[in-house]
C-alpha cells in the first residue's frame, strides 16, 4: 500500500509518497505563505499531494491515506484543528476542506505527536511499547507513545510539553497562557532575552554580530558569542537557570567554574546532583574521548601523568569545517587553487595543522590546556600532569588520540584490555595480528569510544608503570550531543 505524508510548517509545506516499508518514492515542497486564508493553504496541500503522486507515477486512487502533521492542537477524530498558533488558525475543518479536492482518507494530528509515533515505528525507539519524543527549536514540542499508540490526552494537548506552565504570571505565550515552559527554554526564549540584554548593553558582541540590528539576533549568534567569552551572552544561560531550567551547557563558558559540575557520566555522574547554579557543563570533545578509556585504568592503577596527541576531524570546527574540507578536496581533485581556507588557518586537505585554538601559556593552545584542566576536574585529580598536542587532520568525522598514561601501580596490557572490555562506553578493538584497531571510519555515527594498540611504554624508565594506547570516538555524538543527553537522562 502507498501513503502520502505531509509536514505543514509555518514557512514551508513538505510532502512525500511512501510505501509500507517506509521507503520514500518521491517528495516535494511549497511555501506556506501563512498570511493567506486557510482555504488557500489547504488547496496548496492538496495540489502538492497530487504533484508528489505524479512524480512517483502513482494515481491518487492508489494512495491508501494521507497523513498530515500540523504545528498545533488537532482532533484526529473530527479532523478539526482547534488551535494552531504558527498559522493563526482557529477551529479549521481541515479534513473536510481537503475533501473538496481529494477523495482520499485524510488524517491530521500534531506534528510532534506523529514524529514521536514515527520514531517508535522506524526510529530510535523502535521495538519499545512506550516512549517520549521531544522537539527543540523555535518552541518545545512533544510526542508520547503509550502501549504502541500515540497519546494526545483528553483535549489533544497531553503531549504539549512546551506549554506546561512553570511560572504563574510569567512571560506571555503565543498559546494565550503565561509562564509556559517554552517561553524559558527554547530558541525563542534565548532571542527574546538577548534583545532585552543588548538594550542594556549595546557594547555586546551580540549586537555587533548583527550589524547593530537587534531584529537579526538568533540563538546561534548568542551561543557563539557566549563561547567567545562575551559577558552579556554568558549571562543569558544563568538567567534561564534562575527561572527554573537546569541547563546542560555545551560551550566552554562555565566548565572550570567551581560551582558548575563538569560531567562525563561514565566517570563522575555523581557530580550531577550538585548543581547550585542549575548549570551542568559538557566537557570538550577531545577530553571526553580521551578520558572515557583512561578513567577505568586510573581506578585500577592510579593515574599520575598523561601524554596525549589528538588527531581531530574537520567537523570539530563545526559544519563550516566539514564543508571546507569537502570543498578543498574537490577543488584539488579538479586541479584548482584552494584559495581562502576559513575556518582553518591553512589548507587542511592533504595536510595537518598542529594548532587548534589560540596559543596560550608555555606555547600550548587553548584546546591543549583543556585536556589538563578539564581532566583534573572531571576525575577529581587536581595534581595529575598532562602534556597534550592537538592536531587538525583531514578526516571528516571522529577524533583519534594517542595516549601514554603513567600509573602509580603496575598494570599490564592484558590487564588493561580486561578492564577496558568491562568499562562503560568503551569497545576494545585490539587485534594487531588481524589488522584490527580503532579508526575514524569505524567509530563515526555511534556512541562508543574504541580502544586498541594497547602496549607497554618502551620509553618508560625502570620502575615506572606506563602504558600506551590508541582511541577513536565520534566527537559529534559521544564528544558532544550524546554526552549532553546522558547528563539530561540523569536529571529526569
């Protein structure tokens, strides 16, 4: 059987034909132009459905049903949309209006609800009976699945997480209430507070990044300014925390503050409970990937010293870094000149750059200092010594690290393998005879840190207990997003 799925948004409408296996046979989109009457928008949805069916060489008579996700409160039983703030709709007879153009069965429901249901069928929660799906963006949405069925509550708002009231007489919300959760924990909230802040502090880098126009402020600009150390931007996160939110911060703005826990759950999950400022910091990506396998060895033998060389992927510089490496590789393959190399100081393709971050004390970069300073705090080892060299390499994704660790007590490579095989978040891949060892291609798009090449440190003086190993991990997943999600899971 064939179906058409439609995503109705405030700026665009997307549709696609899918089969029973979930394979997309065709897809298309059209602008919403939400200022128009709902009748005109629904007419465009019907036309888009016919268009994607035509692309798939399918007659509309062969479409079993059309499912539509809407950013608002829906009643699937009546096909009426009682309330949709993004479009300014009230009591819109959606299914009846679609029936004027198409004879197919049409089902309409909240977009987050249907997304959550889709995840339970074919996504990360596949195989579970019950799950909660949360969307974060302009607002906060939610989809709840209970015993395999989407749940919307008696009035269709049971999964509207963003509209739970957390502060009586708080900030006005577009739903008509005050003090809704999404008014304090969303991109919209960040933008609103940033606009208020730059009125008091026009010297802020936030305003400079927007060319002096506060209407151009977006959440990314605020977060980038906070990472760069702008005091006005940094104050916005504590403001959210003061309003009741617990913030898991992925910038480096608060990592070394004494009253902000810096957490890798496999190492110091116990620190999560003590967050007096309602801020929990997510460590640097290279720190996470290096410490996840190092800490179990420390528990067994007592860590004294680390010598680390990191080989960090282009995507560690964000999407601009990833796109730049792709561009350089393409241009060079075609025999062209690389030209400007931002965000990198030099050409990265077919090259290595032995600098990540600005140079600081003793000739070490900011990235290199993070391994020592963050590692000491996370492992509760204020005296541990770390020598780190960070290198940007022409790899798309996943950081690699060569680590030599000195311990207080003897530990053999075989003992280390046994310890690491049982350690949380670690996968031992160490079979040199069969050429098996961790590589970025194997560690990308998953959450474990792979460890291999475990061996004695042949340079260690007599009486010094030292091992060398190699590890790789996805710095986007475990090095950032997954670690933050793990922290949040402890909170809930």
